[in-house]
C-alpha cells in the first residue's frame, strides 16, 4: 500500500488519536477513573469504554454486520439510552478490561482499513463513518482533559510537539514558557461544510467566511497552575480581555463548565444568550 495514500493516513490518525486517549488516562487507577458524580463530567472509565463502543457500533456492526464484541455493551455505553446520572452506577469493566476492549475494536477497524488499496476503494459511507469515529474520539479526548482538570488530577504527560509542526504552525509564541500563551493572528476563517466533501456533521451549515480578531490562548493547560490561579489560567483573551479574568474567583469545576459554554468568536458566554447546545456528556 502506498505510504502516502489517504487510507494510510486514516490508519495513522486512528492510531494517533488512540495513543492520545490512552495517554490521558495514564497514571489514573480504577477508582480515579470513576470519580465523583458531577453533572459536567462523565466517569472516565465509562468515557473510554464509550469511545470504543461507538467505533465498534458504527464501523464493525453497522457498516460490516459483525456481532457485538462485548456482551451487554449497548446497555453500558450507548449514550442515547444510558442517562448521564446513571453512568456511575453501571457494572463497568475494569480499566485493564476496558483497554483490552478498546484495542480489540481498533485492531479490527485497522484491519478493515488495511484491506483497502487506495482511496477509490473507500465508499462514501466508509469515508463518513471513519471520519465520524475519529472526530468523536478527538472530542472525548478534550472531555477527558477537562475532566482531569476539574477533578484536580495531575496534568497528563505528552511527547513534545515535533519541530516541523511548530515550524508550519500559524501561531506565534509569546514567550519561551511552555505554560505561556500563543498569539492567534486575525484574518478570514472559512467556517462550515464545504460542498462536495465526504464528511460533514449533521448540524453544520454551508461554508462561509467570518472575520476572526487576534487573540491569545494558553499553549498548555496545567492543573497545578490552574489551582494557583484559582481557576483556568488564561483560557481565552478576546480584545485584550481574558475570559478567565472575569471569573478569577470561580472554582476549576465551574470554570470548566463555563469554558464549554464560551464562544470565542462572539466574545461572550453562549449560555447567557440561551443558544442551543448539546453537552459533551450527552454524546
């Protein structure tokens, strides 16, 4: 198979996002992966099992007609049926068992991908659902990140971003502090679904340009510095004003909740304007 083919890229991305997911739970034991019952987070052991279940459900079962890999998995991990407040009470597999399940699902998905010689063999359904499970896991990686911060766990450790990624990045570092800010330049941003693409979320509108004002954002969110600051440090500054500055006395949990409801392009809380929103705990 051509190493530069889109199929190989899909395989690499699926492996990369899984490495990130597992890195986010490294160092947490089974008890920590359940955690306290809060309305703004999921138990992390449920979260990682749900990631695998979602991938299995859409790719292996719906697309390829395979039997469920985990007995009773639907009653544990189907977020459309399992109410959020009940997820702490479920008979969830252990951390080790869940990771084994995750790897088993991913192995089968990667095997199916490797059977495709090139992008022409990917149907529209293949392209759509592979993109869906990839972005779904990315989204839950963000949720795991803010859950760790909300529960005051230590910051996860990741490999340093490669030099090539920094070289081609549009952002400019403000200082050499790895916990410092980066500047995002202003300009036109194409937002929405581009006609003809093989994937789009069902709630996306058509592509349109918006003008983005320059802002700075924290390069790395660190739980220790967040506690010292009394909340999330330097979450987002628009027009020279930090969203975190307006909430300097709020708890990390409350700020994490507000961050979910914050729309940088508007520069105000979407919650206060009562815009419709689906919590990440519901997906």
